[in-house]
């Protein structure tokens, strides 16, 4: 695997089976993502964007195909290694920030490193640096309820990055934000990719994200195609 390739999916398939007809949501999805690249994935509601992102994040298994993350074939790793990959190799940002309300912004960002049993001093330093980088250096001691929606999502982005993941997967990260605040978060993602060689795959219904992405792909009929 090319050292610049951080995620590679080949022929991913997923079918949902119910009492009626089966629904083939993914019909052989191919995707290659390189370091410091920002890839947007758009598509109609219900087309399977979140399903695809959950498979790319190893949260759900595909029915078929191959997924390589950070140079490791997901199908060949142990369950324990898969858990560590989710903590060490992948970062996640969701539409709902899922911050812990009883902890400060700094403590929320520290969590992934504390789970790894890294020294608290190291976790504090790295979390503080990232909050400064996302423009919240003066808000480290505030709890989520004391932050705006945009600020909460910036904390979530910092938390996703604190463990130096190979790729950050973001599922509608601005879906709950107004257009202006959402644009600020999109611009932040672009800035982090350029300034720190961070890698993002962003599922979004906002096609305006295209101007911040290196590539935008459309998920339709179970396959990805380039947005024209």
C-alpha cells in the first residue's frame, strides 16, 4: 500500500434485509484517500452515506468488499486490534457532537488519550494545543453547555484529532449548525488539512462544502461517482 494512501476501500457492498424486498444500499463502492486530502461525499437523504461512513470507520461490517485503513486489512485484524484502530488510527466527528456535559472542553478533548493510558500531562498539553488551533484557547475550562453549537463542534473536531489519527471521518458535522457557522467549521477542516496534513472524509448534504474539498463524490445507486 502506498505510504500516502491512508484509506482504501474496494467493492464495498451492503444490503439491508427486511420483511419486504432487500435494499442494496452499497453496490461495490471503491474509494482511495491520501494523506492531507479532504474528500466530501454527498447524496440524497437515505441513499446510504452514513452507512458507508460507518463501514469506513469499522463501526459496521460490509457484506462484501475489502477495507484497508492505515495499511491494515480490517478483515484480518483481531477484535482487540480493531478496537485500538478505532481509538488510534481513526477519528470521528458526528452531527451530534456527543461531548460529555459534566467535563470541560479540555477534558473532553483529553479523553481519547486517557483511554490509551497516556500520561495526563501529555493529554493536557496536546488537548490545549488543539483547542488553541481550532480557536478555543480561551474556552478550555468551559463545559459544553456554556459553548455555542459551533464551538461545541470545534471541540469535537479537536477531540477527533488529539490521537493523531490517519483519517478523520465526519458524518454531517455541520448538519445542526446555521449556514454561517457551518461554513466556519468547513473552513476549519480545510485549514487543518493544509496546515497539519490532516486527512478528512466528510459526509454532508451541503454541496457548498465542495469549495473546501479536494474531491467531492456523489453516492447514488450504491456507487460513488465524481461530482460534476
